[in-house]
């Protein structure tokens, strides 16, 4: 683990090294950007993809839970990696805490000026989670230097500044030594490890030093549990042997190799790469005094070590006195911290009680408002029932008025005439379509006949082909007939010669053979052949006659086929025309079906119109009878009865005017009902807003309680940190005392920040509560105004009802509003249940 004074520099160097890989669009400037684990995982995926596979984590975590999951996955991958490299099961449970990394803050730097020195000094303000970021960076460096593809890590380290390279080499040397990675004693091992990178010996000494660091071997017995990333982080006093080793290594790292030569026993293999100047600082050098006194090491080493030891003893005495003063200040600060803690607890409890009482009063106000809304909803229901009764009366009056209209008769008569004309046209089209259907059936029958004829023609064609083959054979045989005739004539001549010879005497050959016997045999043979030839000739003649007859039959069949072909072409043309006509017929049939439906509807309407006309005629007859009776009475009555009749007529006219006024009044009522609907919708939206605000209030109460619990946890953590500082003992240098001073000052600053944060949080909560209370007051005022408006509207409706009773009752429509009022009532009951 690095020193506290050099943590800022380690952060800067490691972040520069990470930015060289260009994993993000913008360079990383603060270690808090590593809290989601994405950048670290992508780096390790480059170095060892075997243990860090791709697509194993969420590359864009937006919530803290996703960050925690990423850090858990990274932790498990690190455990597997180190378990395989070290061949030992390790647990990083206390080294990496995912929740702390996801919610913790990075160390911030605050600039302070001293009036005496007039110089700006950077001061690190450490939070409770700074060690988690340090351990994460240490694990990253160890895994990078011990991974399979460590050449990439080393090549990017060499791109840093030389000073940063030396500092990083010191850090890596310290990490490897503390975690049990020790260098081998033999020089051959170092040589072999250097050659393991593919000829790295020819490269720069910095490369060789990094390669030698990566080639160190793990030894469990040499591991330090004080600052190991694989164990706990409890601070203990280092052993004297370890402090001597650190002093020896410090003297080696600050030693200038060009001027002085030291023995090979005390010098490490990284002395050439780790040598620094006097003014350079490392994680192991002191800030207040330099190590120049160790530069003159020669044969008199003991004298130099004694002088340095005396100087260190004097500095140690001074630091011990300062440490006692710091302990006194620490005790005073501890007492102040306890007092502040008690005050904060009391203030929080008092504020919580006050807010609880305020919330209870507001809830009571809300319940009163809900009861008031329920009462107003009942009044609305009563008004809706009254509107329903008025609507029924108006419906009866409207039916009577619709029956008395005389204009409907003329309209119905014209419509009936039109419907009759349309029905006649539809009937004509139906008849035309029926004729088209009969023609279509005839076409189909003709097509079937033509198909049968085509099949017969195909059969005849097959027969004709057979006959043609036979005719060709006969022609070939007829060509052979003249040859046969010539042979017959030859045979005749031979027969004549044989007959002439037979007339002569029986001649005997020189050998004594009888020739007549042979001649007789040949004559009989020739006669048989003649008979066969004549028979064949007769058969051929018969066949020729049959062929001629067949040819004549074929000619007649061919003529018939041509006629059939012509008829077939005509049928095809007729069929094409028929198909076009069929499409037209289908369209016409569909149109006729539509017109038939319209005609059916028209017939039903016509029947209704006839019924209404008959009713109107009966009413007209009744009126005529009443008028005739009035005239008869008027003839025999005095003029006063005529005046009464005129009064009745004027009253009827007045009634008609009143009916018109009532219709206008009904339209006004409809408009008012629509306005009521809109108001009801607004009320429903306001109720929803009330529910949302109640939920927000509940969330704020939960947030206040959670904030108080978090503050208690922070106070406990600060108390634990102070106790750890109290139990720690003095280290062998100025760095530890200065660290104690800085921690005490940091605690003071943190306490002041906590006070300011509490004040800001209480003020923000107070403003939120004031805004919520103002919102509730506004809602209450709106509800009261709406209630006043509704009561005024009900009074107006009562006045209108009184006027309607004077005019024999004016009903209005209101069935639709009853359901809406019932719905609003049920929603108000649900809101009341939720609030209770």
C-alpha cells in the first residue's frame, strides 16, 4: 500500500497509464470514475481475456445496483485470476467492497494558504472509502504485471514520463515485495526471465526492470499481512527487520550508481532503473529530510549509520513531543465531537416530532375535505334524479309533437314513388340476368359437347395414324409387283423350254444319269410358285381396294375434322365473349343484391311511412270532425262562443311557442350537462393529483428517516476512525506524525462540512414541506369554490323547475350523468380509503 502523502501522485500516474489505452471517449481524471468497474474490466480483458471474458458485465450501468453487480463480477474474476497464478485459494471479501466503491467518494484535494509562508499547499481530504479505491488500483497493477499479455501493460508504462516510470517502479516493487513476490537469488533466473519476453534484453533498462519485476516468483512465507490486497487492512507496527530492509532499499534506490559503487549484496537488480536524485520523492522517502547522507557509503559504513541514527533519534524525540500535543488536541476534539453528536440527535428528534404533528394535522384537513366532497356528491345525485324525471316528461312531449307534423306525409309519398321505380328497375335487371344465365348454361353445354368431340377426334387421329402406317407398307409391297411379274415371265420361258425338251426323247448323260426326272421336279416346283404368285397377286389387289376405300373414308373424316375445327374456333370465340359477359353478369348480380337489400329496407320504411300516414289521416279526420262540430255549435251559439274558440286557437299558438321555448331550454340544459361532465373530469384529475401528492409526501417522510439513519452510521464510522487513530502507535519517521496531524485537521473539516450539509438538508426539507402545504391549501380553496358554484347552479335549477311547473312541467335529459356521478362517488370513496 502506498503512503498517504503519495496517494495523490499514484492516482495521477495510474490514471495517465489507463488513459493511454483509449478505452473511453474522454480521459479519466478522477478515481471515482472507476467505481462502476467497466474501465478496469475492459483493461483486464485486454491483458487476460481467459479470466475476464467479454459481455460479462453491464457496460452502461445507470444505477448503483448495476455498479454493485459489476464490482461483484470483477471481484470474482480477480479471485479466479490470482488463485490460478498463485495456486492458492484467496478471498477478496475485505479488499474489494462493491457497495463502498459504488457509493463511496474519491479523495478530493483542497488548496489552503498559510499566511506566514505565503505558499499554496495541496491538502488531501480523505473520506472513509479511500482505501477501497487504493486496493482496487493495487490489484489492477499486480494483475497487469503478472498477466499473460503483460507486454502491452509494460509498453504503455514506458510511454509515461521517466520520473513517473521510476515512481511506478517503486510502487510495483513495494507491492510485489509486500505480497510475497520475491526476486530470485540466481542471476541465471533473471536472465531467463528477461529473455522470456522475446528478446527484451536488447531494449531499454526500464523495460528490463519492468520485465524483472513481472518475473518475480510468489512465496507465501514472505507475504506481509499488514498491507496485502488479499487479506485485511488492519494497521500494525512493522517488524524491525522489515524497517531495516526498507531503509536498506531506500538507500539503494537513492544511491547514484555513476559516482559510487556498492556491493552486490545490498543492491537490487532494479538499481539502474530505480536510481533517483536528491530532490525526488518516492513512496518510501521522507518529506522533511533528504537521503543525501546515505550517498557517501564506502568502507566506513558503520560510522555513517551511527551519525544518521543519532540524527533520527533527535528528530524522533521532537516528533514524540509533538505527538503528545496532538493527543491532547485529539482528546479535546473528541469531547467536542460528542457534544455535537448529542446536539444533532436532540435537534433531529425535535424536528421529527414537529413534522409528525404537522403531517397529522394536514391528514385531518384532508379527511374533512373528503367528507365535504362526499356531501356535495350526494347533492349532485339528487339533482341528477330530478333531471331524469324532467327528461322523461320531455320525451313524451317530443313524441306528441313529432306525431302532429304533417310534412312527413309528402316526404314519405315521394320516397315511396322512388322506391317503386327502383324496384321495377331492379326487376328488369333481374330478368335480364336470368336470360344471361340461361345463355351461359347453353354455352357451358356447348363447351361440354365440343370437349367430347375433341376426344373423339383424338381417337380418330390415332386410327388414321395406324392406317397411314399400313398404307406405307402396302406401297412398298406394290413397288415389288413389277419385279414379281418379270420373274413370272422368266419362269414361263423356262417352262416352255422344259416342255420342248420333254418332248424329245429321254436322253441320257454321258455318265448315264436320267435328266427327265430332274426336269419334272423343276416343273412341279415352278407350277407351285406360279400358284403362290397368283394368290399373292389377288390378295394384293384386294388390299389395294381396301386401301382405296380407307383413303376415301379418311378424306371424308378429314373434311369432317376441318368442319369440327372451324366450329370449335367459333365456340372458343363465343366462350371468350361469354366469360367477359360472365364477369359483367357477376358485377350486375352483386349490384342487384345490394339494390335488393336497399329495396327491402325501403319496403320496411315504406310500411312504417304508410302506418304513420294512416295515423296522421285519422288525426286530421278527428280535427275536421272537431272543427265541424265547432262550426255547428257556432251557428247556433252567440258571438261569445266564437270569441272563446278564437281564444282556444290563440292558446294553441301560445302552446306551440312554449314548446319551441322548451326545446331551446332543453338545448341549454344539454350544454349545462356537458359542462357538468367536464367539471366531473376535472375533479377526477384533481383526485389523481391528490393521490400522487400523498405518495410524494410518504416518500419524503421515508427519505427523512433514511437520511437520519445514514447520519447515525456516519457518526459511528467517524468514531471508529478516531479510535483507530488513538490506538495506533508511532512509526519510525516524520510521515506518520504528519499523517496524524492531517487526519485530525481533516476530521475538523469533515465535521464542519457535516454541519453545513445538515443545515442545507433541513432547509431543503422545510421548503418542500412549505410547498406541499401551499398545494394542499390551494386544493382546499378550489374545492370550496367548486362547492359554492355547484350550490348556485342547484339554486338556478330550482328556479328553472318552478318556471317549468308554471308551464305544465319542462323535463330535461339526465340519464347519462347518473353513471358519471356514481363513478365519481366510488372514486372519492377509494381516495378516502387510501388516505386513511
